[in-house]
């Protein structure tokens, strides 16, 4: 398994699976080094992308594994890799979120994240914000 920053050559594999982002935004995030990919051998297995909340706090926007690689511990390894990269960049905390209806909330708690708030948008489930001190 290899986890690394996404490169232009990864663009098509990500965009083919990521229905939550535009082509333009993904290209920008790759150029800004805010996307990581994971490969198992030569097979694309998933990605993690993030942004900066308040322009200074890393916020993981998306962690996604292809169906074949989901539930095998790769997500935990990707999050740990990302957290280590954020630590190297001298960040003290990281954030993420999950809809109340998604299993991901339990995944983040298992990884040491703590719920610190929530919000709701009309006709959407409650979104829970999680924080972890690095």
C-alpha cells in the first residue's frame, strides 16, 4: 500500500469516483497539495482531501475508499498519514465532520476525534463537527 500526495496523473481516477467535487476544484486542490491518494499495488483504492477552515486549521473534507478496499483498515491508515503530515506542518488540531446518519461518525470517534458541535441545513441530516488534538 502506498499513500502519497495526489498528482495530475491521479486526476481521472479520483474524479471518476468523486461525485462531490467539480473538475476545476479538484484540479486546484491537487495543485495546492490538498489531496492524498492510496494505491494497493497498482490499483487505485481511494483518496483523502482537505481544506483549511478559517484559512489555518486543516479540515478533512472527504475520505473515500473504493468498495473493494473499504473496511480493511486503509481508511485509518490514511487518516493517520494525513494527521502526521499536518503535525509536520506544525498544526496542533485537525477537524472533520460527518452526517449524523453516516457510520463515519463512529469511525472518527474510534480514531480519537471528539464531537465539538453541529449544524443543520434545510432538508439535510445534522452535520457533526469533530476535532482532534495532534
